[in-house]
C-alpha cells in the first residue's frame, strides 16, 4: 500500500472499512504527463509575465515585451486547461503554442542578433518541449477518444432475428412487475353509519 493510501486512513470515520489496497486508476500515464506539462506551463507563463523585459533582452527580442507577456498569459491558460478534467484541449493548446513560439524565435536567429546563441538555445528547448507536447497530446487523445483508431465491427450481433413486428411487446410478455414495485389498491372506505 502506498503512502497516500496510508495517509487517507486517518481521515476515515470510525465505522468506515479499512482500505487494504488501491484499485486501478482511471488516471493514466498520458494524463500524468499532460498534468506535468500543465504545471510547467503555469510556471513558464508566470515567468514570461513577470520577467518579459529580461527575457526579451536575453533573446535579442527587444521591443517584443508585450508579445512575450501575451505568450505568458497563453501559457497560463494552457496550464489551467492541462490541469482540468478534459485535458486534451490543454494539450492541443500547448502544441499550437509551441508552433507560435518557434515562429517567434526564428527571426532572432539572424546573424545580426548579438544574442543569437541564446535564441538558438531557446529554440532547441522549445523544439524539445514541442516533441514532448506532441507525444502527450497523441497519447491523451488516444486514451480519451472513444474508439480511437479502432474500426467497430458489429458482425456478431443478430439484431432482431424474428423481425421488428415479432419483437414488439416481447419484453412485456415475459416481464413481471417486482413485488416491491406493485401498488396496493386504495383502501375502500367503510360507509358511515348515519343517525336520523
């Protein structure tokens, strides 16, 4: 039993049964990866919002501070979506954001940029994260999209072998109302004795 399961024992009421082992989780590795990328987005977005001038100076993108702050807001929004229940939207927004980041960094690679090496390092980091984002998005889409990548085959089903008309009311013929669902007839009122 893991640490979290042991710790939850303290919060249980005295009459609750003891948790012996944890069952399978509906939270898969792809969800964990997207959640981790969501936390990364929140941190990066906060940094871009607060330190946009320093980041622009470091990359040789002076004058683009407002754009960097907008990217910070985008990162925070992506992070929040990655931490939500429907995290595939957040994962998709990260992939799109990576493409925008690459497009923004490409002009900073020009020979006349004195911070070209920094921009090249940043581009390499963005490309690495982009690959991770693409893997996470594909995995979370496969996990949460019903029948993803599978062709449905209903060949083993018979449908209504005797036809629709023969099937109408068939369930009613075999169905008996359970005793606890039956309604008792209303009580009959006794006639009142009248005195004259």
